[in-house]
């Protein structure tokens, strides 16, 4: 299983977080499939077993959900589910350093965000769950949060 970028998808964004103790990381993506308007949420948990990026022995587990319909508000509901999971993980100490990389566009927009080294308009930053909630409310990075340039 993997995250795939497809032209028939409209991407809301990508979320990342670290597992506490630097034991691994979590990555999630939300998108809508234009062929049927169904919203999807996919989460990947990665548990580090070595220092390799490619060809590693890291253990990965995947979870995915999809909306029953393509009705208005389904994408918001998927995002709320993800935000609740990240908040619970942060409050329990299981995850840290939540990052949100908004896209709100097609595969080309997502590829541009992820591959452009200068990241124009890139709104990614390491945030606590409270800072992330503030970002979601205001759409501005909280004071003291510095945008990051790498994904």
C-alpha cells in the first residue's frame, strides 16, 4: 500500500507527526476522487527498524476510510476525524510535532508543493496539537512557529 497521486483526485492536504521517542512517524492524506466524489482518508504508521529511507525494514501499518457519499461536508467530516485522532495522540503523548501541508488542488498542485525546493506558499510547520488547532481556526501560523522547507 502507498500514497498515490492521481489526476482524478482533489487533495485537501497531508498531515505528518512523529511517534514519541522517535520510534516512527505517522502520515495521513485526505482526497476526493473526481470519478465518484467519494472522500478518502488514509493513514500510514511507520515504526523505525533501521536508518534507511529506501529499502528499509521499517514496519508499516495502514488504515483507510471513505465517505459513503460525495455530499457537501463529507471532506470536512474526514478532516475532523483525522484532527481528533491527532489531538488524542498528542494529548496521550503518543505523537508529537504535527505538521499540516495544505494543498486544496489536484495532483499537479500536490506534486508542485512536494517537489519545489523553495516551497512558495508552503504552510508546513512543526506544531503542538494546540498550535495546530489555532492554525485551523485562524489559518495563520501561531506565534513562535517557523515554517519548514522539507517534507
